């Protein structure tokens, strides 16, 4: 009986798969007090374009991590609290270079115990200017996108995470794109969203 011939299996990486590998993923979370009238933020020292501004707490998703695992780890490292019940409410991506997964939470102990652990200052910022279900007028030193991300996080009518796609090359958080992807000179007052039907967490 002649020896059996084996055909080597070669894994081909498509351009689409390669693009996914190149996307840098981040997690970012907003921890509210129980009344949801205040939120834990962090005064950024890096990257340079965020220096001095308040942002949600988070960071890079490490290899082998899920975004929620990254959120749990980053919050413990930066705010000193191990908290696991984060809720995914939004994702922003350009589908080429970055993806930021946003989480929210509201917990008395986690909010109260949050404190500065590393070089970047932890700030408990009032959420003010309520009009119905909308919250606006967040601290002026916040990154631009917090002016719609925080109201979105507080909107109980939003049941599924939304997925926002911006144009490649646009810096996330700088206010130079609207929330459905078009580069614009002046931001619209009322961002438009579409529901992410594919990702359910």
C-alpha cells in the first residue's frame, strides 16, 4: 500500500482580517453615583491631544483581553476599585485604526471609593443641566465627545449599544466629526445615532 499523501493546510489571512488585526482597541468607562448626578472622570496627561482634559477612565485593550476585561483592569489600576458590572453602551471606530468600547455603571461603593492611584488625577464631576432624559453642559474641560457620550450613557431608553463609525484619519474626541461619520466644520447640536444590531452584550 503506497504511503498516504498529506496536503499541508495553509491559513490565508485576508485583507479584511489583516485590517482587524491592525485596529487598536480601547476601553473607556463612566462610573456614576447612585443618583447619577455625578460621574468619575480622569484628568489626562497623555496622549498629548488629551493633556489637561477630563475623560472617562480606560486604556488600551491588551492582547488576549476582551474590552470588558480591559475596563475592569483599567478602572482598578487608575481608580483603585475592582468593579465587574460594567454595561457596554457604545462603540466608536473608524474601522481602520481604532475602536473604543464605552461602558457605564452606577454604584454607590464603587463611586465613593474611586480615588487617584496613578499620576493622573481622578475627578468626581457634577452632571448638570438636566432637561428630561438629556444631560448637557458637562465640565468645560472635558473632551468634546463627553458632551454626548454622558447623556447617552444616562439615557435609559437606549437598550442596545450603539455603533458609531467616523471617517478614517479623524481623531476620536476632538470634535471634528459628527456622530455618524461625516467630517464637518461645526458640530451638530443633536447627534444622530444608529442602533448596533450585530453586537449584543
